DNA sequence: GCATCGGGTTGATGCAGATCAGAAACCACC
DNA sequence: GGTGGTTTCTGATCTGCATCAACCCGATGC
């Protein structure tokens, strides 16, 4: 795969299934008979495990989409919470901030992932969600999702799993932030990205980062210079090639070993 | 309040409402007609926002309790997930581990809090939960909770809020781990503990830590020596008094300011 | 009484990563 | 093709916390 074909997307094209183009209405909200049942993400998104009939019900409530240009904000902390968003295409970062202005990227989200769950607790969003490339989300009104979950318990159950998975993911980030050294953090980050891309059918070894070194650093609790140095180190060691945002993993195993040997490095 | 009266509980006694003593059956599982409706934690636990009738329904499914001695494990990573647990009394730590043996305390939980939600995603628990003092939990079978949520949507909605609150809490820990210096972390920890105790009607300024310096350190991404030094520093500065596990906050405001000035200290 | 042990404190030293600084690469736009 | 702004890289220096080590304190047991 050429570097050129990667330039405009984190996600290398898998099979060239041209998506039906939408004629956007006024603004960036699109009303249309969305078909979860035909969406290529149905195996990774909300419909997982639902019957055909239940998916049809889901389509009843997921009837708007929203398009965002790179850099646009999907929601920000303090916004009233009404909907969750299923990412249809593109790439997002979530950013949380302390009252005194410190902030941190709490995660990066890609197609098929459900975001906005931070807002449920207080009916207000508690973090920002920002598109890192031109993106499209399906709007899932939360009260409708709850109502539908009563009629389709499988949906409710799946939703609980999605929330729980977010909690578990955050445990992983806490472990990373609390106990790993810089290179281990970057290795964990790259492996995680690779694995999630692979789960969507894309190359596990070659991809384009949509975020800056600074955003990676913010997520990993490092300064951008440290991230940059770690990238260079990995490249010098022959584990990866990096050319700006284009990353190729040459020796996945060594990356993994770097992680699993971490505790030995530290403790004895 | 004397130090003596605090020795055996993190939570200073509020009003001396003697709890009905249970005669434990065989083992540590107790079957009894639990009365959420009479529990002194009903304002802070699962029943929040439920009607009298709905609470009665909840009592139908919460019919066992489990007692744990200090140091006992409620569940561990890999255990099959069947139930959530509402803490009736006592104090717990949650601990997550990486495949290679690093671990971290992901949080401390006290009476009225619901734990075990990490297990929903894969039907297996993904972290350990360990009692830090003699404790008692109400067992909430998860499939029954889901079933009941269908009949009592307010319960389901509240449960979603509880899960979301856990996600938001973890964002806060990520911010702490990713961007705060040692003393700020400890200040944030103490303020958080204080605020949660106050929410339960206990003193916000005087309490007994149930965890060791090492456990605090593990949670905050610090070594125990650093935690100890920060405690000493706070005491030397006159913000708190520390005597072993007994902590008294003398100047809450200065603790808070230490936090809110943090970003200034760092960035300019 | 004394010995033991886990938890806590305090001091001395080392190092990973932050900070500061400058240059190069890249991009968007005229 | 030039220009200004952003992003990335690399080197030099600084520093906060980890690490190593010694000692103290309170609880428990004999």
C-alpha cells in the first residue's frame, strides 16, 4: 500500500465500498432513513447481537446524522446532554479539563465506537469531543435509547456492556499513566491503535496517525518532545518506521515484549 | 471527637443508629429480608429516586448480603461476573493489573457505592476488589437488576447514571495521573475523600485512612516515600495534622488552592 | 519484660523526563 | 515559488520523584 493512499485517512481503505453520498440538508444535520442494517459497522457498533427486527427498531430512533469538519467540536463540557453518538466515519479525541485549566486527552475514538456517555451522570457533558478529521456521527437520542432498551432488552444489555467496556478501558489508561515509563506508554498506544484498526479490517501494521505529537503526549501523560524522542528511538531500533504521521510497524513482537518486560525493568 | 472513637472506622459515627445485628448463616452469605427502604444509605445508594413501590421491588432481588473481614477479597480478576455489590458498610480498594504483573489501585470505595461494574463487559471481572476493613455488601444479581430495570425504568436510568459517574470519576483520576505533581495529587485525594465522607454526613475535616501509604501511592501513581513526604510537608505547613492514619484537615482552603494554582506553577 | 514485624518517616543520591532552545520539515495560502 | 505558521525533531540542561538505605514506632506474641 502506498503512502499516498494513506495520506487522507487514518483508516486505510479496506474494500472500496463507496458509501451512498448524502445530500446534506440545512446545516450539518441530515435526516434520512438511516439503515443500521446495511451499515458496514453493524458488527462493531450498537447493533451487535441484535436480531433483524431489533435492528429495525434501532433504526427508528437513529434517524439523524451529523457531519463535522476536522477541528470541529461535537460537544463540549457543560453542554446539555441529550444524545449519544455512534461514529460512522472519522476520528475523534475526548478532552477533559480541571477547573483550573489543565486538560488531558482522555481517549481517541474511531468508527463504530459510541461516545458521549460521560454526559449521562449529570445531564451535562463533562468533556469535549473534537473531530480530528472530517467525520460523521449517527445521533442516538438517549431517552429513546432507554425507552427502546425496555422493548428490546438485548439492546439494553449490549449498551451496559459498552459502558462497562469504557470503564475497563479507562482502567488500562490508569495503569499506563500510573506505572509505565515513556517508551512503554508509546508502545502500548501503538499496539492499541493497531489492534483496533485490525478489528475493523484494516492493516494492523501500517496507518496514519490523525493526532499530533502533543495530543498523543497529552493522552499518555508525556510532553510532545518525549513522544517524539520515543518515536525516533523505536525507529532507530528498527521496530517501526515513522514519517510524520505515517507509521509502519515492522516488529510487532518486539513492541509487545517491550511492554511485557516493563515490570522486570522496573522492579529488579 | 477523640482519636479513640475513630480508631476502628474510616467513617466517624454520625448518629449512633445501631444497625440490626445479623446472625450470619453458614459461611459469609446471609439470606434475609433486606430492607432497602429502611437502610440508612438509601439516599446515596441504588434506591435513589425510586418510588416506595419500586424500592420494594428492588428488595425482591437484593436478598443476600456478604460479610468480609479486613483483607478478604470480594472478587478477583477472572472470576465469573454475576452480581454487582452495594457497599453497606466498610471500605474497599479496587486493583487492576497488567498481564505482566504491574498493578495499580484504581479506586477506593465506601458505603453506598456500587462496585463490580467492570465485570459486565466480558462476563468476567477484570479487577480485584478487596476489603480494607471488616465490611458488608448487598449482593445485586445483575440479570435480575436488568430484568427489574425493564419494569422500573427509573431504576435503569439511575443505574446508567451510576455507570456514567464511574466513567467521569475515572476521567478525574486520569487528569490527576497525567498532569499533577505529587503534592497536588495528595491534596486532590484528601479533598475527594473529605467530600465523599461529608456527603454521607460525616466530618469533612477529621477521618481515619483505611489504606496504607503504599496503597495511596499506588492509586496516585507515586511511591510510598513520596506520599509520606507530602503528608509531612502538609503538616509542616500547617494545613493538616497526620498521626499515622488519623488525618485532620486544618485549612481546607489552602489545600484547595494548592490544587487550583497547580497549572500556574507548571506553565509560567 | 523482650523480640519480631509491618508500616511509616527521613536522608542521600541518581535518573527519566520536563524544560528551554534552535533548526528543519511541512502545509496552506497568496 | 515565496511566506508565515504549525508541527516535528534534536540537543543541552534542570528537577521532581524514584531509589536505596537506615531508623523509628506501635502492635503482637512469647
